[in-house]
C-alpha cells in the first residue's frame, strides 16, 4: 500500500517483441505459485490473530513463513525468490505499513477484541510477485458477529474490492476503478483513504507506470495520468476504506521500518556504513520492499538507510493513520489480464464471511449490485451451430 507522493521512475516491461506463449505461461505459473504461498501464510496469520496476540510476533511469523514457503519451491532451478512485501499488521485507524522492530516503543502492541486488523504481505518467485491483504475483526464469528462502524468498514472495503476486480479489465480506464470504489464505499457511509495507489506489476517491479488512485484531492487528480488497461498486464489492486468523513491520512509517532529501493536512481553513498548497509539491502531484498528487521545491525542500518533516503536511493513506506475515532479496512489482490479474461493471482480472503458482520446498511445501487454479482471471467459461449445440428 502506498500513498500518492512524488514517486521515482520505475522500470517498465520491455516492449517491441512478439509475445512468447511459453514464457507467458511460465511467468503465470510463478505468479500463481507465489499466490499459493501467500494464501497459506495468510491462513496461518488469521488463525493467530486472536485477543492478546502481539503484532510484532505476527509480523515476524509471517516473514518467516514467507521465507520458508518460497525456499521450498523451484529448488532445482535456483531462481531468486522470497518476500515481495514484508508482513504488516495494521490495527484500527492505522492505515498501512505497521511492522515494528523489537526496539520500537510500540513493539508490545497486542490485539484486543473487536480490533479491525489488516494483514498485508507478499511473496515472489523469480521476481514475479503476488501481494495480498485482508481485514479481520478480532473475536467476531458467525454466531457472534461484529456490529457498528467496524462491521460497516469491512463490508464496504470487501464489496469495493469485488467491484474493483470486475472494473480492472482490458480497455477500461483507471478512473473507472477510482469512481467505482468510492460509490461502493459510500453505501456504508465510508470513504476510500485519500491518495492510496494501485500499480501495474512486472518482473521485479511492483510500482509500475500505470496506476490507480483512490479518493484523490484536487492536486493529486490534476497531475495523475489516465491509463487504459491492456491484455497481458498484471496489477496489484489496493482497496483501503475508512469510516471518516474525508478519508485523509497522516503520519504520527511510529517509526518507518519498511523501505523500497528506487531502481532508477544512482548515487555514490559517502559513508562507509551506508555503503555496507545498502549492499546488504541489495543482497537480501533485491528489487522488493524490506523491513529493517532483516538487516544484521539495527543501529547501523538506521544510519545507512537515512543517507540512502536523503539521496532517494530508498523510498520509505511511512506508517499512516486516520483520526483515532475511525476504523480502516483494506483488501489487496493481484490480478492478471489474460486473453481468456481476468484471473486472480491471489486467492479470496481467508477470514471474510458476510455472516461475521451485522450491518444496518447494504448496497442498494442496482448497477453496482449487478457488477459485483457478475462472474469475474465470463463463461465461454457454447457453439450454437453444433447444438442446432444435434437437434
């Protein structure tokens, strides 16, 4: 999850050559394998997200399971593989990117009953990344469902995500998704979080050129490029919804722990410590975001990261918050636009069931209800001629 800030240039997929169907199938298999690993990790973390569970422990466990899962596949090929996005567990009005270090003041944060918990993580095989996020409410069950604004925001976010899945299709424009998510969220008196981005993906790139923005302010809207979705593209779609009136988010006291290398920026770091830390980052994370927890020496890492950020070699994923009286829910999915139709790379959420949420509001707009009720991929049309001949 990222917000609309001046972004470094990103490497676009190479063009100009005819598509190779064998290569495309191989890439899709890698995406799907990463998606299966992500689903297994999410399933385990949802099980562990109970009252009293420490957020730090969940983040550490998630990253450990991602590493174990990716190391267990493509062993003979010796392909690069690992974490595509470190495990984040963001609670209630924390929007995204909360993944504390043991030394952080908030390292002792534990889950409480009725907390709205967003789990966000990703894995990659050979640079082909599957990233997913889902939201749960601690203690809510089908026999004892969540109520109030917590239930509203989770239901709004999931329905908005379902709409987005069906609007990201070949020939459609990014603003259609922006508008659709906002309309669905409004049914539960919720708003998309301002400036949150969804991006095109390719090998070793999760923040590609084509993007979707949620709830943009006037400044963001005026400078945002219109994009048309095309066959063969992959997208990471981030739907983040809040119970607040304006959807605005801000930074607070939490220290940033997740960073991402800016692939297009070159700079010779001055400090020896910074060069050593940057080399360690490249070795351990490559082109993907990382948490400072993976670096050997936290104090030295903080120093090295600081210089790299100052010169735009690293981009911080800041911890964002909405007002303390609000709740935020998020769902993230990775989707491929294939010749036969859209295909989800990541799997449906583990926790979500409408029976776990009791809300007074529901989606009333008939056009949106029809959209969400549609199959993601249209069924193949039967050959009418053969049917007629048989009759």
